[in-house]
């Protein structure tokens, strides 16, 4: 009779035993996992546990036993929340007013993205020390392919990942949950099975039966709309899909039918993609009170355009498509887009493209949210230090090289960028935003902050 492989996630000891053990023989830890295919699985999905909230608790120990919600304002949405808050029914993307009702004792903290980004970069560097095959999915999760690393790390992929989780806790101060399998699809499912601070494995021999009783919505790529279509066609569980032949599913659902056939059997041949192409850059804001007047809406729009432009310049990107997003007081979403013949990264071009779209929609309607995004992104050319030669793919805003009026605006904006880079983003403020700031400062109890004025 073959023995069952075990791993202690605390002391990282790997051992075998005839039957499952609840505790490690070496350190007596209860954090022991066992699986027949423990040494044969290599594809992992790692997900930080309540990442933003965990960072806040790390930096403020007084929050350790309190429910924490990361979100903004009374009319915003929950970005994330800790597990204590989740016990009260709070979850990501929930309106803040609902979250406050469900968990009135929660500590609410506005997102601090720079701090979260720094922690994410540290975690990413620890992942890259183990394998070059790391595919980030978001700021707090990634796939890792550890195939063939056993000899290098002197142990199974499961042991290497347990060591990584321990190191992240020690050096970054947050916990992670890990799913381990033989492909991406199952690794992602596994990481959700044992949260927080967990590790779950799904092997080849169990995959079909494991998936059988799961809802079809668990399948990668099956969203809410397609789920409803499948349910209307009589498919509610993966077992029902497993009973269909491939051609039948293809006739019904085209290319997606072929994907359904393979995924419902635990088959996924996707590999790690280490180079992530940015598809779009966007920013949005939710108002404390609904806004119907064009002038304040356009001021918010200009501020968002500057933020998007700044991020594009920092990443050396230009984009062809400008998309305006609005959400009305009754939560109806409106999106309008325009494709530019020449790509841009300039705030005033993004703003001047979006303004006519906003004017067409803002005719007395009340809005609770506005957003702006730029997509169809490409790498821009940049000038070398002597400001003579371009290096890269696309010259940013080439129109400013031909049209004097455009050139003046572009030159003014890039001069503003140089001042801001040296003295901070608030060193220069456009006239329109300056007036908005003055109006806001006249409100009671508003703290004043000095700004230098720039022409709009």
C-alpha cells in the first residue's frame, strides 16, 4: 500500500504516512496538508487575503480585531473589507451606505493605493525569486508556474509555495491563500476553497468528480449573461455539461462550446503570460451629492483627465480611444466613446474630446458618478536627453508638431508637467480647477491649501 504524501506548512517538513495525519510529527502544527498528487502539481494561483484591509491592519495594530472596510464616501462602493466585516454580510462592490447599515461598527478607511502598490511590488519580487513564470492578474493575485523547479528549491512546488507564503507574512505582513493544480482553471478554483491563509490542491484523478456538482458559473469565462443562457437551456451544474458531446456544445455555443467541453472536464492548456499589456487607463469619481449642472461636471472631468494623462505619461503610453462614463441617480450606466485619428497622452486633448460627449448627456439629468478612460494603447516615443531624437514606437501627439495652436497647448502642458514633477502635482493648478477649489474652500470647515494658478 502506497503512503500518502504530507506537508507541514509551518516547518515545511515533507513526509509520508499510511493515513491522513491531523498534526505534524515534527512541530505538532495543525497546518498539515495531504494529497495523493502532492508532488505532481505545479500550477499555482496565489491570492492575498483582503489585501487592502490587511495592509491597514498591519500598519495599525489597534485595528486587528475590528471590522475594516476600504472604500470612499457615503455614495461610493466597498473596494474590499476584512473577514470580520464579511461576517456581517459586507462584500466588495457593495454600496457604502449598505455596508454601513450591515456593519455600523466598521472602521472605514479611504484607499491608499501607493501603499498597497508598494506591498504588491515586494510580493511580486518574492514570487520572481522562485520562478520567472509569474503572471500577475491584479494588484493582489497572480499565477505561478513551478514546473521543473523541484531540484532547484529542494522540494515539491507545494513546499516552495508554503515557504513563499510564510516569507510574505514575515516580510510584507499580509497572508495569502494558494491554489495548486495542474492548470490555471483549477488552480484559481482551488485558491478560493481555503481562505484565509489556506492552501488547497486539486489533482488530475479527482478533477471530473470535483467539478461535477459545481454551478456552471464557476467556469472561467462564463459571466452572468451567459450563465442565464445556459440555465435557460437546462444546464445548471457542470455535471450536466459533462454529459454533452463536444460537437453538440459547439453547435449551440460556437467557440465557447468547445471551451465548455474542455473546462468542465478539468482541461485547460493556457500557459503563463509574463508580459502584461495594459488595455486601458481610467479614473472615475462618485459624488457626495448628485450633480446635474454642466460646469461642476466638467470640472470633475478635467481633474480625472489630468490623472489619466499623468498615468499615461508615467508609463510612456498613448491611446486612440477616449471613453466617457456616467452613472445617473437611478444607477443607469452610460458610456460614450470616440476614436482619435492620432493617439494622445495629453490631458487637454482627452478633456476636449470628452467634453462634447458630456454636453450631449448633461441636459438636466442628475449624475452620481463620472469617469474617463483611454484605450487602444501603444508605447509612445520619447526624446533623448538632448531633446533631439525620438526613441520608441509612436510619437506622442504628432499633431502638435504641425499645428501652431495645438503646439502651444501641448508645450504649455508639458511645461506644467516639468514643474509638477519637480515641485509636486499641486504646484500648478488649471484655472478651472483652481476656481472649483476656491468654491470648495468657502464651504464651512474646509481646510485651505495654497495653489498656484495656471491658465486653463
